[in-house]
């Protein structure tokens, strides 16, 4: 079975995930060079809300959809 290129997670994102002990949403944000303010604005949420989301390992599907859209990712790229 071949992996779909759209759902691959780059090594750099995995390194951030491990090195900073954070969730995939934060790892992707850092990898993409975006600030919390950038992503929150694009997702239509507050920066404080995003900060809380980046500390959670159990995000709702609707939340993942917002974050994925804000970072031009797929929901699958934000789930382990």
C-alpha cells in the first residue's frame, strides 16, 4: 500500500513534535513559520483558544478542520 503524498508528515514536523513535546497542530505551525496570531486569525478563533488547542492531544474533528484549513493542510496531517 502506497502512502498518499497529501497525508505525509515531513521529517521536520516529526522532529519538532518530539523535540518540543507538542501536538501536531503546534509542530505544523512552527514548521510552516506561522505565529499563533496568524493561524488564529485564519481559523477565526482567538489566539488564547489556539494556545489551549496546542496543549491538547484530544481535539474535536471540527477544531481539526478549522486548523487544517488555516494552515492549508488536511485533517489527516493533524492526527497521529
